[in-house]
C-alpha cells in the first residue's frame, strides 16, 4: 500500500480554517473539478429525490456536492492526482428503481455507490455481493444487512444501538404499557423486534400491546388510529405509543389527533422531520403530546457547526445530523483512497476500507467501522417538541453507551 506523509485526519480542520471559508460563499448547484488533469473517480449516488422518502434527499444531495467540492479543492492543494465526481440518480423512493439505476451506472463503469435507507440497501446488496461493487450508506441501520466481507459499509450504527436507546428512554419515562406502531419493511420489522427485546429486559414489569403494522404505501390511517385507540382502553397504566415510521407519520398524527392522553415517541427518522414540522395540524398534535424521539448525536465542535451551516445555507432548511454523516462519506473515501495503490479500485477499497477508516476523523467525529462495516461507536440525542414554540425542538440529553457498560441517558 502507498503511504503519504500528509496527515489527512486533519482534513476537516483544514477545511474549517481555509477551504470551507471559500466554498461557503459559493452557490453553484454542481461542484467543479479543481484539477482537470487528475484521475476522476466517479461515484454513483442513488437518492429518493421523489416519492415517499424524498423529504431529506435534497439536503443530502447538497451535502454530498459541498463535500465533493471541499474534497477536490483539498486534493489539489495537497498534491494528489485524483478527484471525485458525483453521478446522481433518482430512486423515486422505490428500491427496485434504485437497483435499476445502480446497474445502469455499473454498465457505464461506476463501481462505488452511495445510498440511504435500509430498504434501498436491501435491494442493492444481493447484486452488489455478486459484483465488484462498494456501497456506502449514510442512514441504513437494519441489523440484518450487517455482514462481514461484503461490499456494504454504513457510517451510522445499526439499530442494536437505537433499540436500546429507545427502550432506555421509555423506561426512564416510566412508560409501563407500550403500543408499537410500525411500517412493514426491513427497517420497521427489525427495529421493532430489537426494541421489544430491549424494553422487556430493561422494564420487566412493563407490558407491550399487540404491535400495529401498516404497509409502507398506505395513505389512509384512520384504521390505524382506531387500533391505537382500542389498545389504549386495554390498560390503565402510563401508556406510550412507539412509532417507527418515515414521512407518513404526518398522516398518522392527523388521524390520531384525538389521542392526546398517551405519550408519543419516535425513531431517528421522525425527529426534526421537515414534512411533520411543515404540516400545522400534525405538528400541533406533536406539540400537544410533547412528541419525543432520537437523532444521531451531533458532536458539539466548531468543525461540525461549520459544515452544518454550509449545508443549511445551500439547502435553506434546518440541517439534521444525517446530512453531515453523508458529507463525511466523501472525506472518508478521500482519506482511504490516498493510501491505496489504485485509488477508486472497488476490490482494493472493499478489502481495506475498514482498516484504513480508523485513521479518519470527519465532521461527525472518528469513523471506526466494526467487522461488518457498520459504524462502531455513536451516541443519540433525545429531542422533544417544544410546546411553547411555533416549530421548535428541545434537546433533552444524550444517550451514551460506553464499551462493556449499559446505555444511559445523560439529561440536560
């Protein structure tokens, strides 16, 4: 392996003090290549630009474009002879369409991909396992997709972490009866199972109602609301609804607006969710029940804040940590590629990404991957809708799980 003297783990700090100051003033939709004579490493980006999962896609797209611009500028200054270029395709929130787009890009010579949700990664994985393909995800968390020696790498932790964090939260809140409501896909099914296991372990006297399942393409949630209402009448102890959903939570809230006597909790997909905040009826309900959920923990550093502000300036929405995790993918690829014999080679990248990632610190902190290629260490922030504001959330604390110790929430 080639070794470079440049300390690229300092890359985010260098961006902060120099390169980022330049790029933050740019408003171009597409990044330019700083070195036109360099080897171009093309990365296929499969994003749900339209459809049910589209609410975060444009923010992710902006984050990736900003990161490519920052990275290419740095590579030129540091004297490396390769650059990155993104080729973005719309999955239409349909995993099969995402796979179709990825296969077409592969025919065109692209072997490194970025994708998001677990259902998209689930569709890509069997194909990727049979080809020399590397797929990096900024948001997939389903544990069944964790497999050693494959080409799937996720810079967020899998849901073993989130399930324990949610169970810890509800136990701390003294919820004695949980009504799970979840979407029937790989994300919802696996997170529900893990949550139930963790809640039963942490709250042995607590009870869990028969889980209420719905299909991802469902649009009428009156029946689901009635099922929740019926479940609440079966128990007179402190009750909480545990909602595992995506943007459809907005419609679930509106259908359930009369169910304000129970506590409502949600996953990282719902916390500071833009469609939810934009819908007054749904958000009024969220305020009424003080809706509480998790998000990937954002480090309180100048580097993180600078990158988040750059993304916010271009996306013109409040930035959630997921976008900054996406930003870090390009920096990670840059850090690893500069140590490779053939930058951009998918076979070499697949074989060395885990070991070489340990030396990289991005805007979201040190990126250490476990043997299956998932982020090994990460905390979660606990957010609650602020009843006294128009559309604000309050950070109530951080869930932490130190190696070998039980997880706990450090409340503010």
